[in-house]
């Protein structure tokens, strides 16, 4: 049976607009395979079939999918609620997931999910904004029963622009380990930079390419590998601490030793010293009484 220590961290990977999970898998395969060797990556397809021409036609075979639809200014969204509901159900039933990875529309969605999960409370003005919009249902619902997601890999992501969404999702810095890939020629360069500011202490990797999952040079590969290794190490430490605690009590080990160095054979060291002192005093008195 696979032990807890050997269990891989699970990452949900969300593809870009009018592409597919299979295409994102192919895009990520450009990267050194050792980077995500200790992670289990899941690549679902978007909830809706593509409603228009895909930019990857002739490059990668159909079918193509999209997560939701939007207007040119990216201020109005169609089927976004249904999309988020689908993803929450997917994450809950197929998870738990430790992290999210996304490209373009998938990265934008991933950051939104993390933002909603992270905001345990919202201001009265935000509540009023939600009541005026169709987003009231989302408050307190998104992934509240799911363990906190620990990491985000964002490639060409951006923020939503609807104020009623922004006031909730990006209200406070999102305290999730995040890495953001931003291309010098990407038409979403500035929105990607803005999205990174929504996270606490984000790592930004810049590349000279456009709106794509970039091929990584040696330095970028080193940065990403180091980032994932740190996450794995933190996760392993957390698992070890979990195993050392059972029902809120220190875990016992073989023999007379216990995990708490201040305790030996169930007696605190200070208490044991006092007991030994009293025993010694009693023995001295007994010797003196015998001499008398």
C-alpha cells in the first residue's frame, strides 16, 4: 500500500481558451520532466465545447473546449457561475488537490478559485455588491469544505475585471505559494503582472516569448525546480508532524523513549527528580535511625 510519505501532491491543470486538457499536457511536456516528477497532474477538459474558431486548429487535433465566455473588454461573463460550480464539484470529488496550474483562461480561473477560498470574510460593501450582482451564491461556498490549496502555477493569467468579483477575490493578498510566468511579447503581460500582485510574495519568471507556455532556459528551469522542491519539503515536514501526533498526544516510540524529551517513562523529568530527591532523603533518615 502507498504510504502517506510516498503519496504525490495533486495538481489540477486548467487549459486555455478553446484548447483542451490534452493540449495543455503537451505544452507542459516542454518542461524538464523532473520538475513535476513527484506531483500527480490532472488535465480535465473545459465544461463547454468551443463556440468559435480555435487558435490551435491545424496545430493540435480537436475537440476544443472553453471554460466560460466573455465580452471584448473582459468585464462581462457568460456561464462563469456554472463553470465555477463544476470546478468546485470536480475538485471536491476528484481531490483533494494540493495546487492549481493554469494557462491563460485556466490561470485566471485558478487565481479566482484561490481568492475565493482564501477570503473567509468579506466587507459589508462587498456583500452589497454581491447582492446587486448574480454572485451572492458564491460567498462562503467556494471550496470552503476543501483543505486549503497550497500552490498556484500561473502562465499568462489575469484578474477578472468585474468590480463585484474583484472586491471579494482579491480583497486581501492571497497567501498561497505562487509562481507567475510572464512573457515580454504576451498581450496579457500587464494583466499578468497585475495578477501577481494579488498574491503574497509571488515568484515571477519572465521569458522573451508571447502568449504561450514557454520553453524554459536553464535559469528558469532551476528556479521552477527549486520552487517545487521547497513545496515538497514543506509538505513532507507537515506530513511527518502529523504522523508524530496521534489524537492530540505525542506519539510514543519504542522502549522507554517518548517523542517529548521532557518525559521519560510517563514521568516528567522535573517531577522524576523531585521523587528521586525524596527517596534519597528518606533513605538517609532510615540510615540515621538505624545508627541511633
